[in-house]
C-alpha cells in the first residue's frame, strides 16, 4: 500500500508545473548577466560581486533551516 502511495506522489510531483516559470526566468536572467559580462568586461566585476552576494545570502538561508 505504501508503494502505491509513493508512486502516486511521484507521478503528481512529476506532472506539477507550478514554479517552473520562475525557474525559467531565473535561468534567463543568469544567462543575460553572463552574456553581458562576457561582452562588457568592465561590468564583469559588478556581476561577480552581485552573484557572490546572492550566494552568501542563499548559503545563510540554507544554514538556518
């Protein structure tokens, strides 16, 4: 019985598309930032700083949970 419930959960999770748009937008924003950094080397330092700050905030948030 537990196996069937687990299988049903996995099928529902696989079909669930909520949040997919947010991930796609985040990937697109990252791609644009990396491309801009490659095209304009003077901006690369600023982009690197921003991603470092985001990384530190994400690490701090992950350690709290």
